[in-house]
C-alpha cells in the first residue's frame, strides 16, 4: 500500500529521476505541493484507521488503573492501608468525588455475615492533591504498562502533527 501511494504521488507531483547511483537517487519535484497534500491525505487515512482500531479495542483500563493508583496514594497518606480490622470485618476504601473540586477517601467497614456497613469514615482532600496523585498515577501506569505507548502516544503524535501543520509551527534551525 505504501509503495503504491508513493508511486501515485511521484507521478502526480512530477518527480523525475535525475541521477540514479548505486547508493541512492536524486529526485527533482516539479509540483512539491502535491507531495505535501498527499502526505496529509495519508496521515488522515491512518488517523481514521487508528481511531477505528481504538474503538474496537474497547475499554483500555487506563482510567481504572490511574484511579486505583490515586486510591493507593490516598490510603498511604491517610494511613488507611489495612483492609481488615481487628475483628476480621472487611474494610473497603475508595476515592470518591464530593463536588466543589473536593475528593475524599471513603473507608467503609462491612459486617461479613450480613453485608451491612458498620461504619464510614471520610478523609477529604482538594484539587491540587488529586491532580498530583493523578499525574503520578498516570506516569506509573505509563511506565509499567504498554497501554499508554500503544494507544495514547500515537494519538498525541497525530495531534502534534496537526498542530504543526495547521499553525505552521516549525522547529528552530540547527546551526
């Protein structure tokens, strides 16, 4: 597919081989704008195909993994790491959004036999701490799994390409 597209663009752009040598070739391009727009068409095609691939992949589990990290950091901060109390009752804890840019580590003690909630504690924290823990959790997920590099990094690269193309952003010349 790639070679077919290259040949089509070479023909449309008027590429001629001026000098062909053992190690390479010199190309003259009569209409370089055709090559430029052709590359953007190829980029758009692969972007659509990649988005289709991501949609078919379903839930990647990135949000859940980062949420679990935030809960872990909150448990460490508020010293709620134990998941059973001294009577053997199950203790569950999870970070929940309270509203007004406040979150809380909600710890609930359950009675195993009846499944009832015996007690509930909240340790709240603000946006800055949540953002810090979310960034740290995202970084840890990025380092410890391939989900970020396989799914999100190509989209970030596509976004950067679009920004550079639309706004004409150029890297500084190397001297």
